[in-house]
């Protein structure tokens, strides 16, 4: 089930032209077009910074020791990551969609900051995806990230990024986290 709450979103954030974003996403424009239009309207697309910078060095060191590296849709290792459980995802300020596993094992959670080495993001969250060999279905997606704390508006950018990478988003359960 997909629930869109554009009228609530617009009231909460004057930073992103929500009405334009909703129209652009439903008309199939690209992520780049949506973000570019935000800049062309002299409205900056929100960037979300790491809210826990004091732990960044430890998080990056731990991920490095565990051999964790972000991957793009279709890259080697992507199928393994998505089929092992929940992933953490981010859209970088360079408009790249990257994912990592949420957990390496029961006691090792991997943090969103690993995706961008602590750099800001345009969107971030968690997702469940199934599939293999280029055929993927997005089951669930949220904007949940304790480190970046992205707004619910940014989740639409994430959904668009997944769709542009060929992932079927049509029946995804969407969870907006405040």
C-alpha cells in the first residue's frame, strides 16, 4: 500500500517545492530533473548532515574491518545484500543511490554514515528488496536514519532513485518516519 501525504508535507517544509515534486514524480521525471528543478526554483534541496559526528571514526573503522562497502544496484554483491535482509540506503549529493546491509550479524549494526563516509545526503532510509539478476521488487521503504534524520519529503527522492534503477516500486509499503 502506498500512502502519499503531500498536503501535510507541504505544510511542514518550505525548503522543497512539494507540489512540484509530487507532480514531477507522478509524471515520471528523473531524480536529476526533480532535484535540478528544486535548484532552478531557487529553493535548495535539503541536505541532511550526520547528527552523530563524534562516532564517525569508530563507525568507519568497524565497517572497514568487517569489509562493508556501499554498492549500487546491479553491482557485484547487491543481490547478496538485498536477499539477506533489511538494507540501509542513501541518495548522495551526487545523486547516486547506494546501499549497505543494516546488520552484518546480530551484534553488528552498520550505520548510514558508512555509505557516504559521513558526508551529507539528499535522502536516506531503510528498505527491504527481493530479487536477483536485474529483476528487483521493493517491498518496504522508510526514511528511518538516526544519523541523518531525513524528512519524510526526502523519501520521495529515494523512491524515485530506486525506480530509476529498475526496481519495481509499485506495491511497496511506505513508512514515513518523523
